[in-house]
C-alpha cells in the first residue's frame, strides 16, 4: 500500500513563499496523475489546488494560477511531487495533501500545515 508523506509547510507572512514536497513510500504511485489538495480550517472537504498528469501537463485552481507551480522529480525509484507557492495570502492557510486524481487513493497522508499571517 502506498503511503504519502507531505512536508514543507510552515508559518509565513503574507507575500511569502513555501515549497511543499510529497514523498510516496512506493514507486506504485508513479503511475498516477497527481495533485495537491487543500483543506481549510473548519472545512471537511479537500479542494484540488493543482494537478499534474503523466505527460507533464498541469492544471490549477483559479486561486492558485500565477502563484503556485506543481512539479515532480525522480528520486531513486519514486517521483517526488512538489508545490512551489509564491505570494501567499491568508486564504491559502490550510492543511495541504498530495494524492492521485480521479480518484484519489483511499489512504491519505497527514498533510502539511501552511499558515499565512496577515
């Protein structure tokens, strides 16, 4: 079973930057189209922020366009997923998860917390 480990979150001021990373425990995750999701405080649902397909094409939520960049890099046998975030806003605050797309894997990681102070 693939486990997903997110990292890179933290506390930043408005306008700051963060780079999130998602490291899967198995190369089985390599075959999936992948995405970053965000769960904001008080919400159960996770919204899709950015996705990347196997051909490298990407999609972004309107709120992320022009500020976030999703990418992946091979590290040994697994593909590490990244989310570079610039010009962060308080509304970007939340717990960020990586997972497959349509559908996500049933097992989610713990996410990585991003807090943007105003």
